[in-house]
């Protein structure tokens, strides 16, 4: 598979890690839209929200449960979580990921 996020979760490509556990890897966005802009990825390749299956409920739960841990570690009192789905929804990489944004947030298209 030629997925850049899979290569990052497998440590084949370096990225600045903000959080990691058994099911989740969180990295800093290379084109941040906020003072804090972190991408939260499941380590398992799931293309998008449209590709979730009931068997993925533990993984998606882990991804969501990582958000408050990451926000606290970043010193955020409030934050925004965004999920883009499909090219028309702004998803640039076909690997499910959440955008955690905090601090001064730019308008997202």
C-alpha cells in the first residue's frame, strides 16, 4: 500500500509525534491551520468515515478518546475536531484522520 499515513504509523517516514498508543498515532500537521494543529490517525488503515465497519468501533473510539489527552498535553482549554470525508469534503489523504485544532484557528475552506 502506498499510503503516506501508513508509512508514518509504521515509522517508515519521520513525523513529529504528539501522541501514541496501541491504536493511535497523532502527528503535527505540516501545513497548520491553527497554533496547534494535530492529525490523529488510527494505526489501522481505514480509508475514510465512509469505510468504517462495526468491527472498527474500538479503533474509532480510541481515536476520539485520544483527542482530550492530546489537547491537555498541548495546554488547550478548548479545541475543534474536524473530519474531512472524500475529495469533495476536503480529504487530501485517503486514510481516516481527525484534525485537532486549538489556539488561534484560521478559517478552513
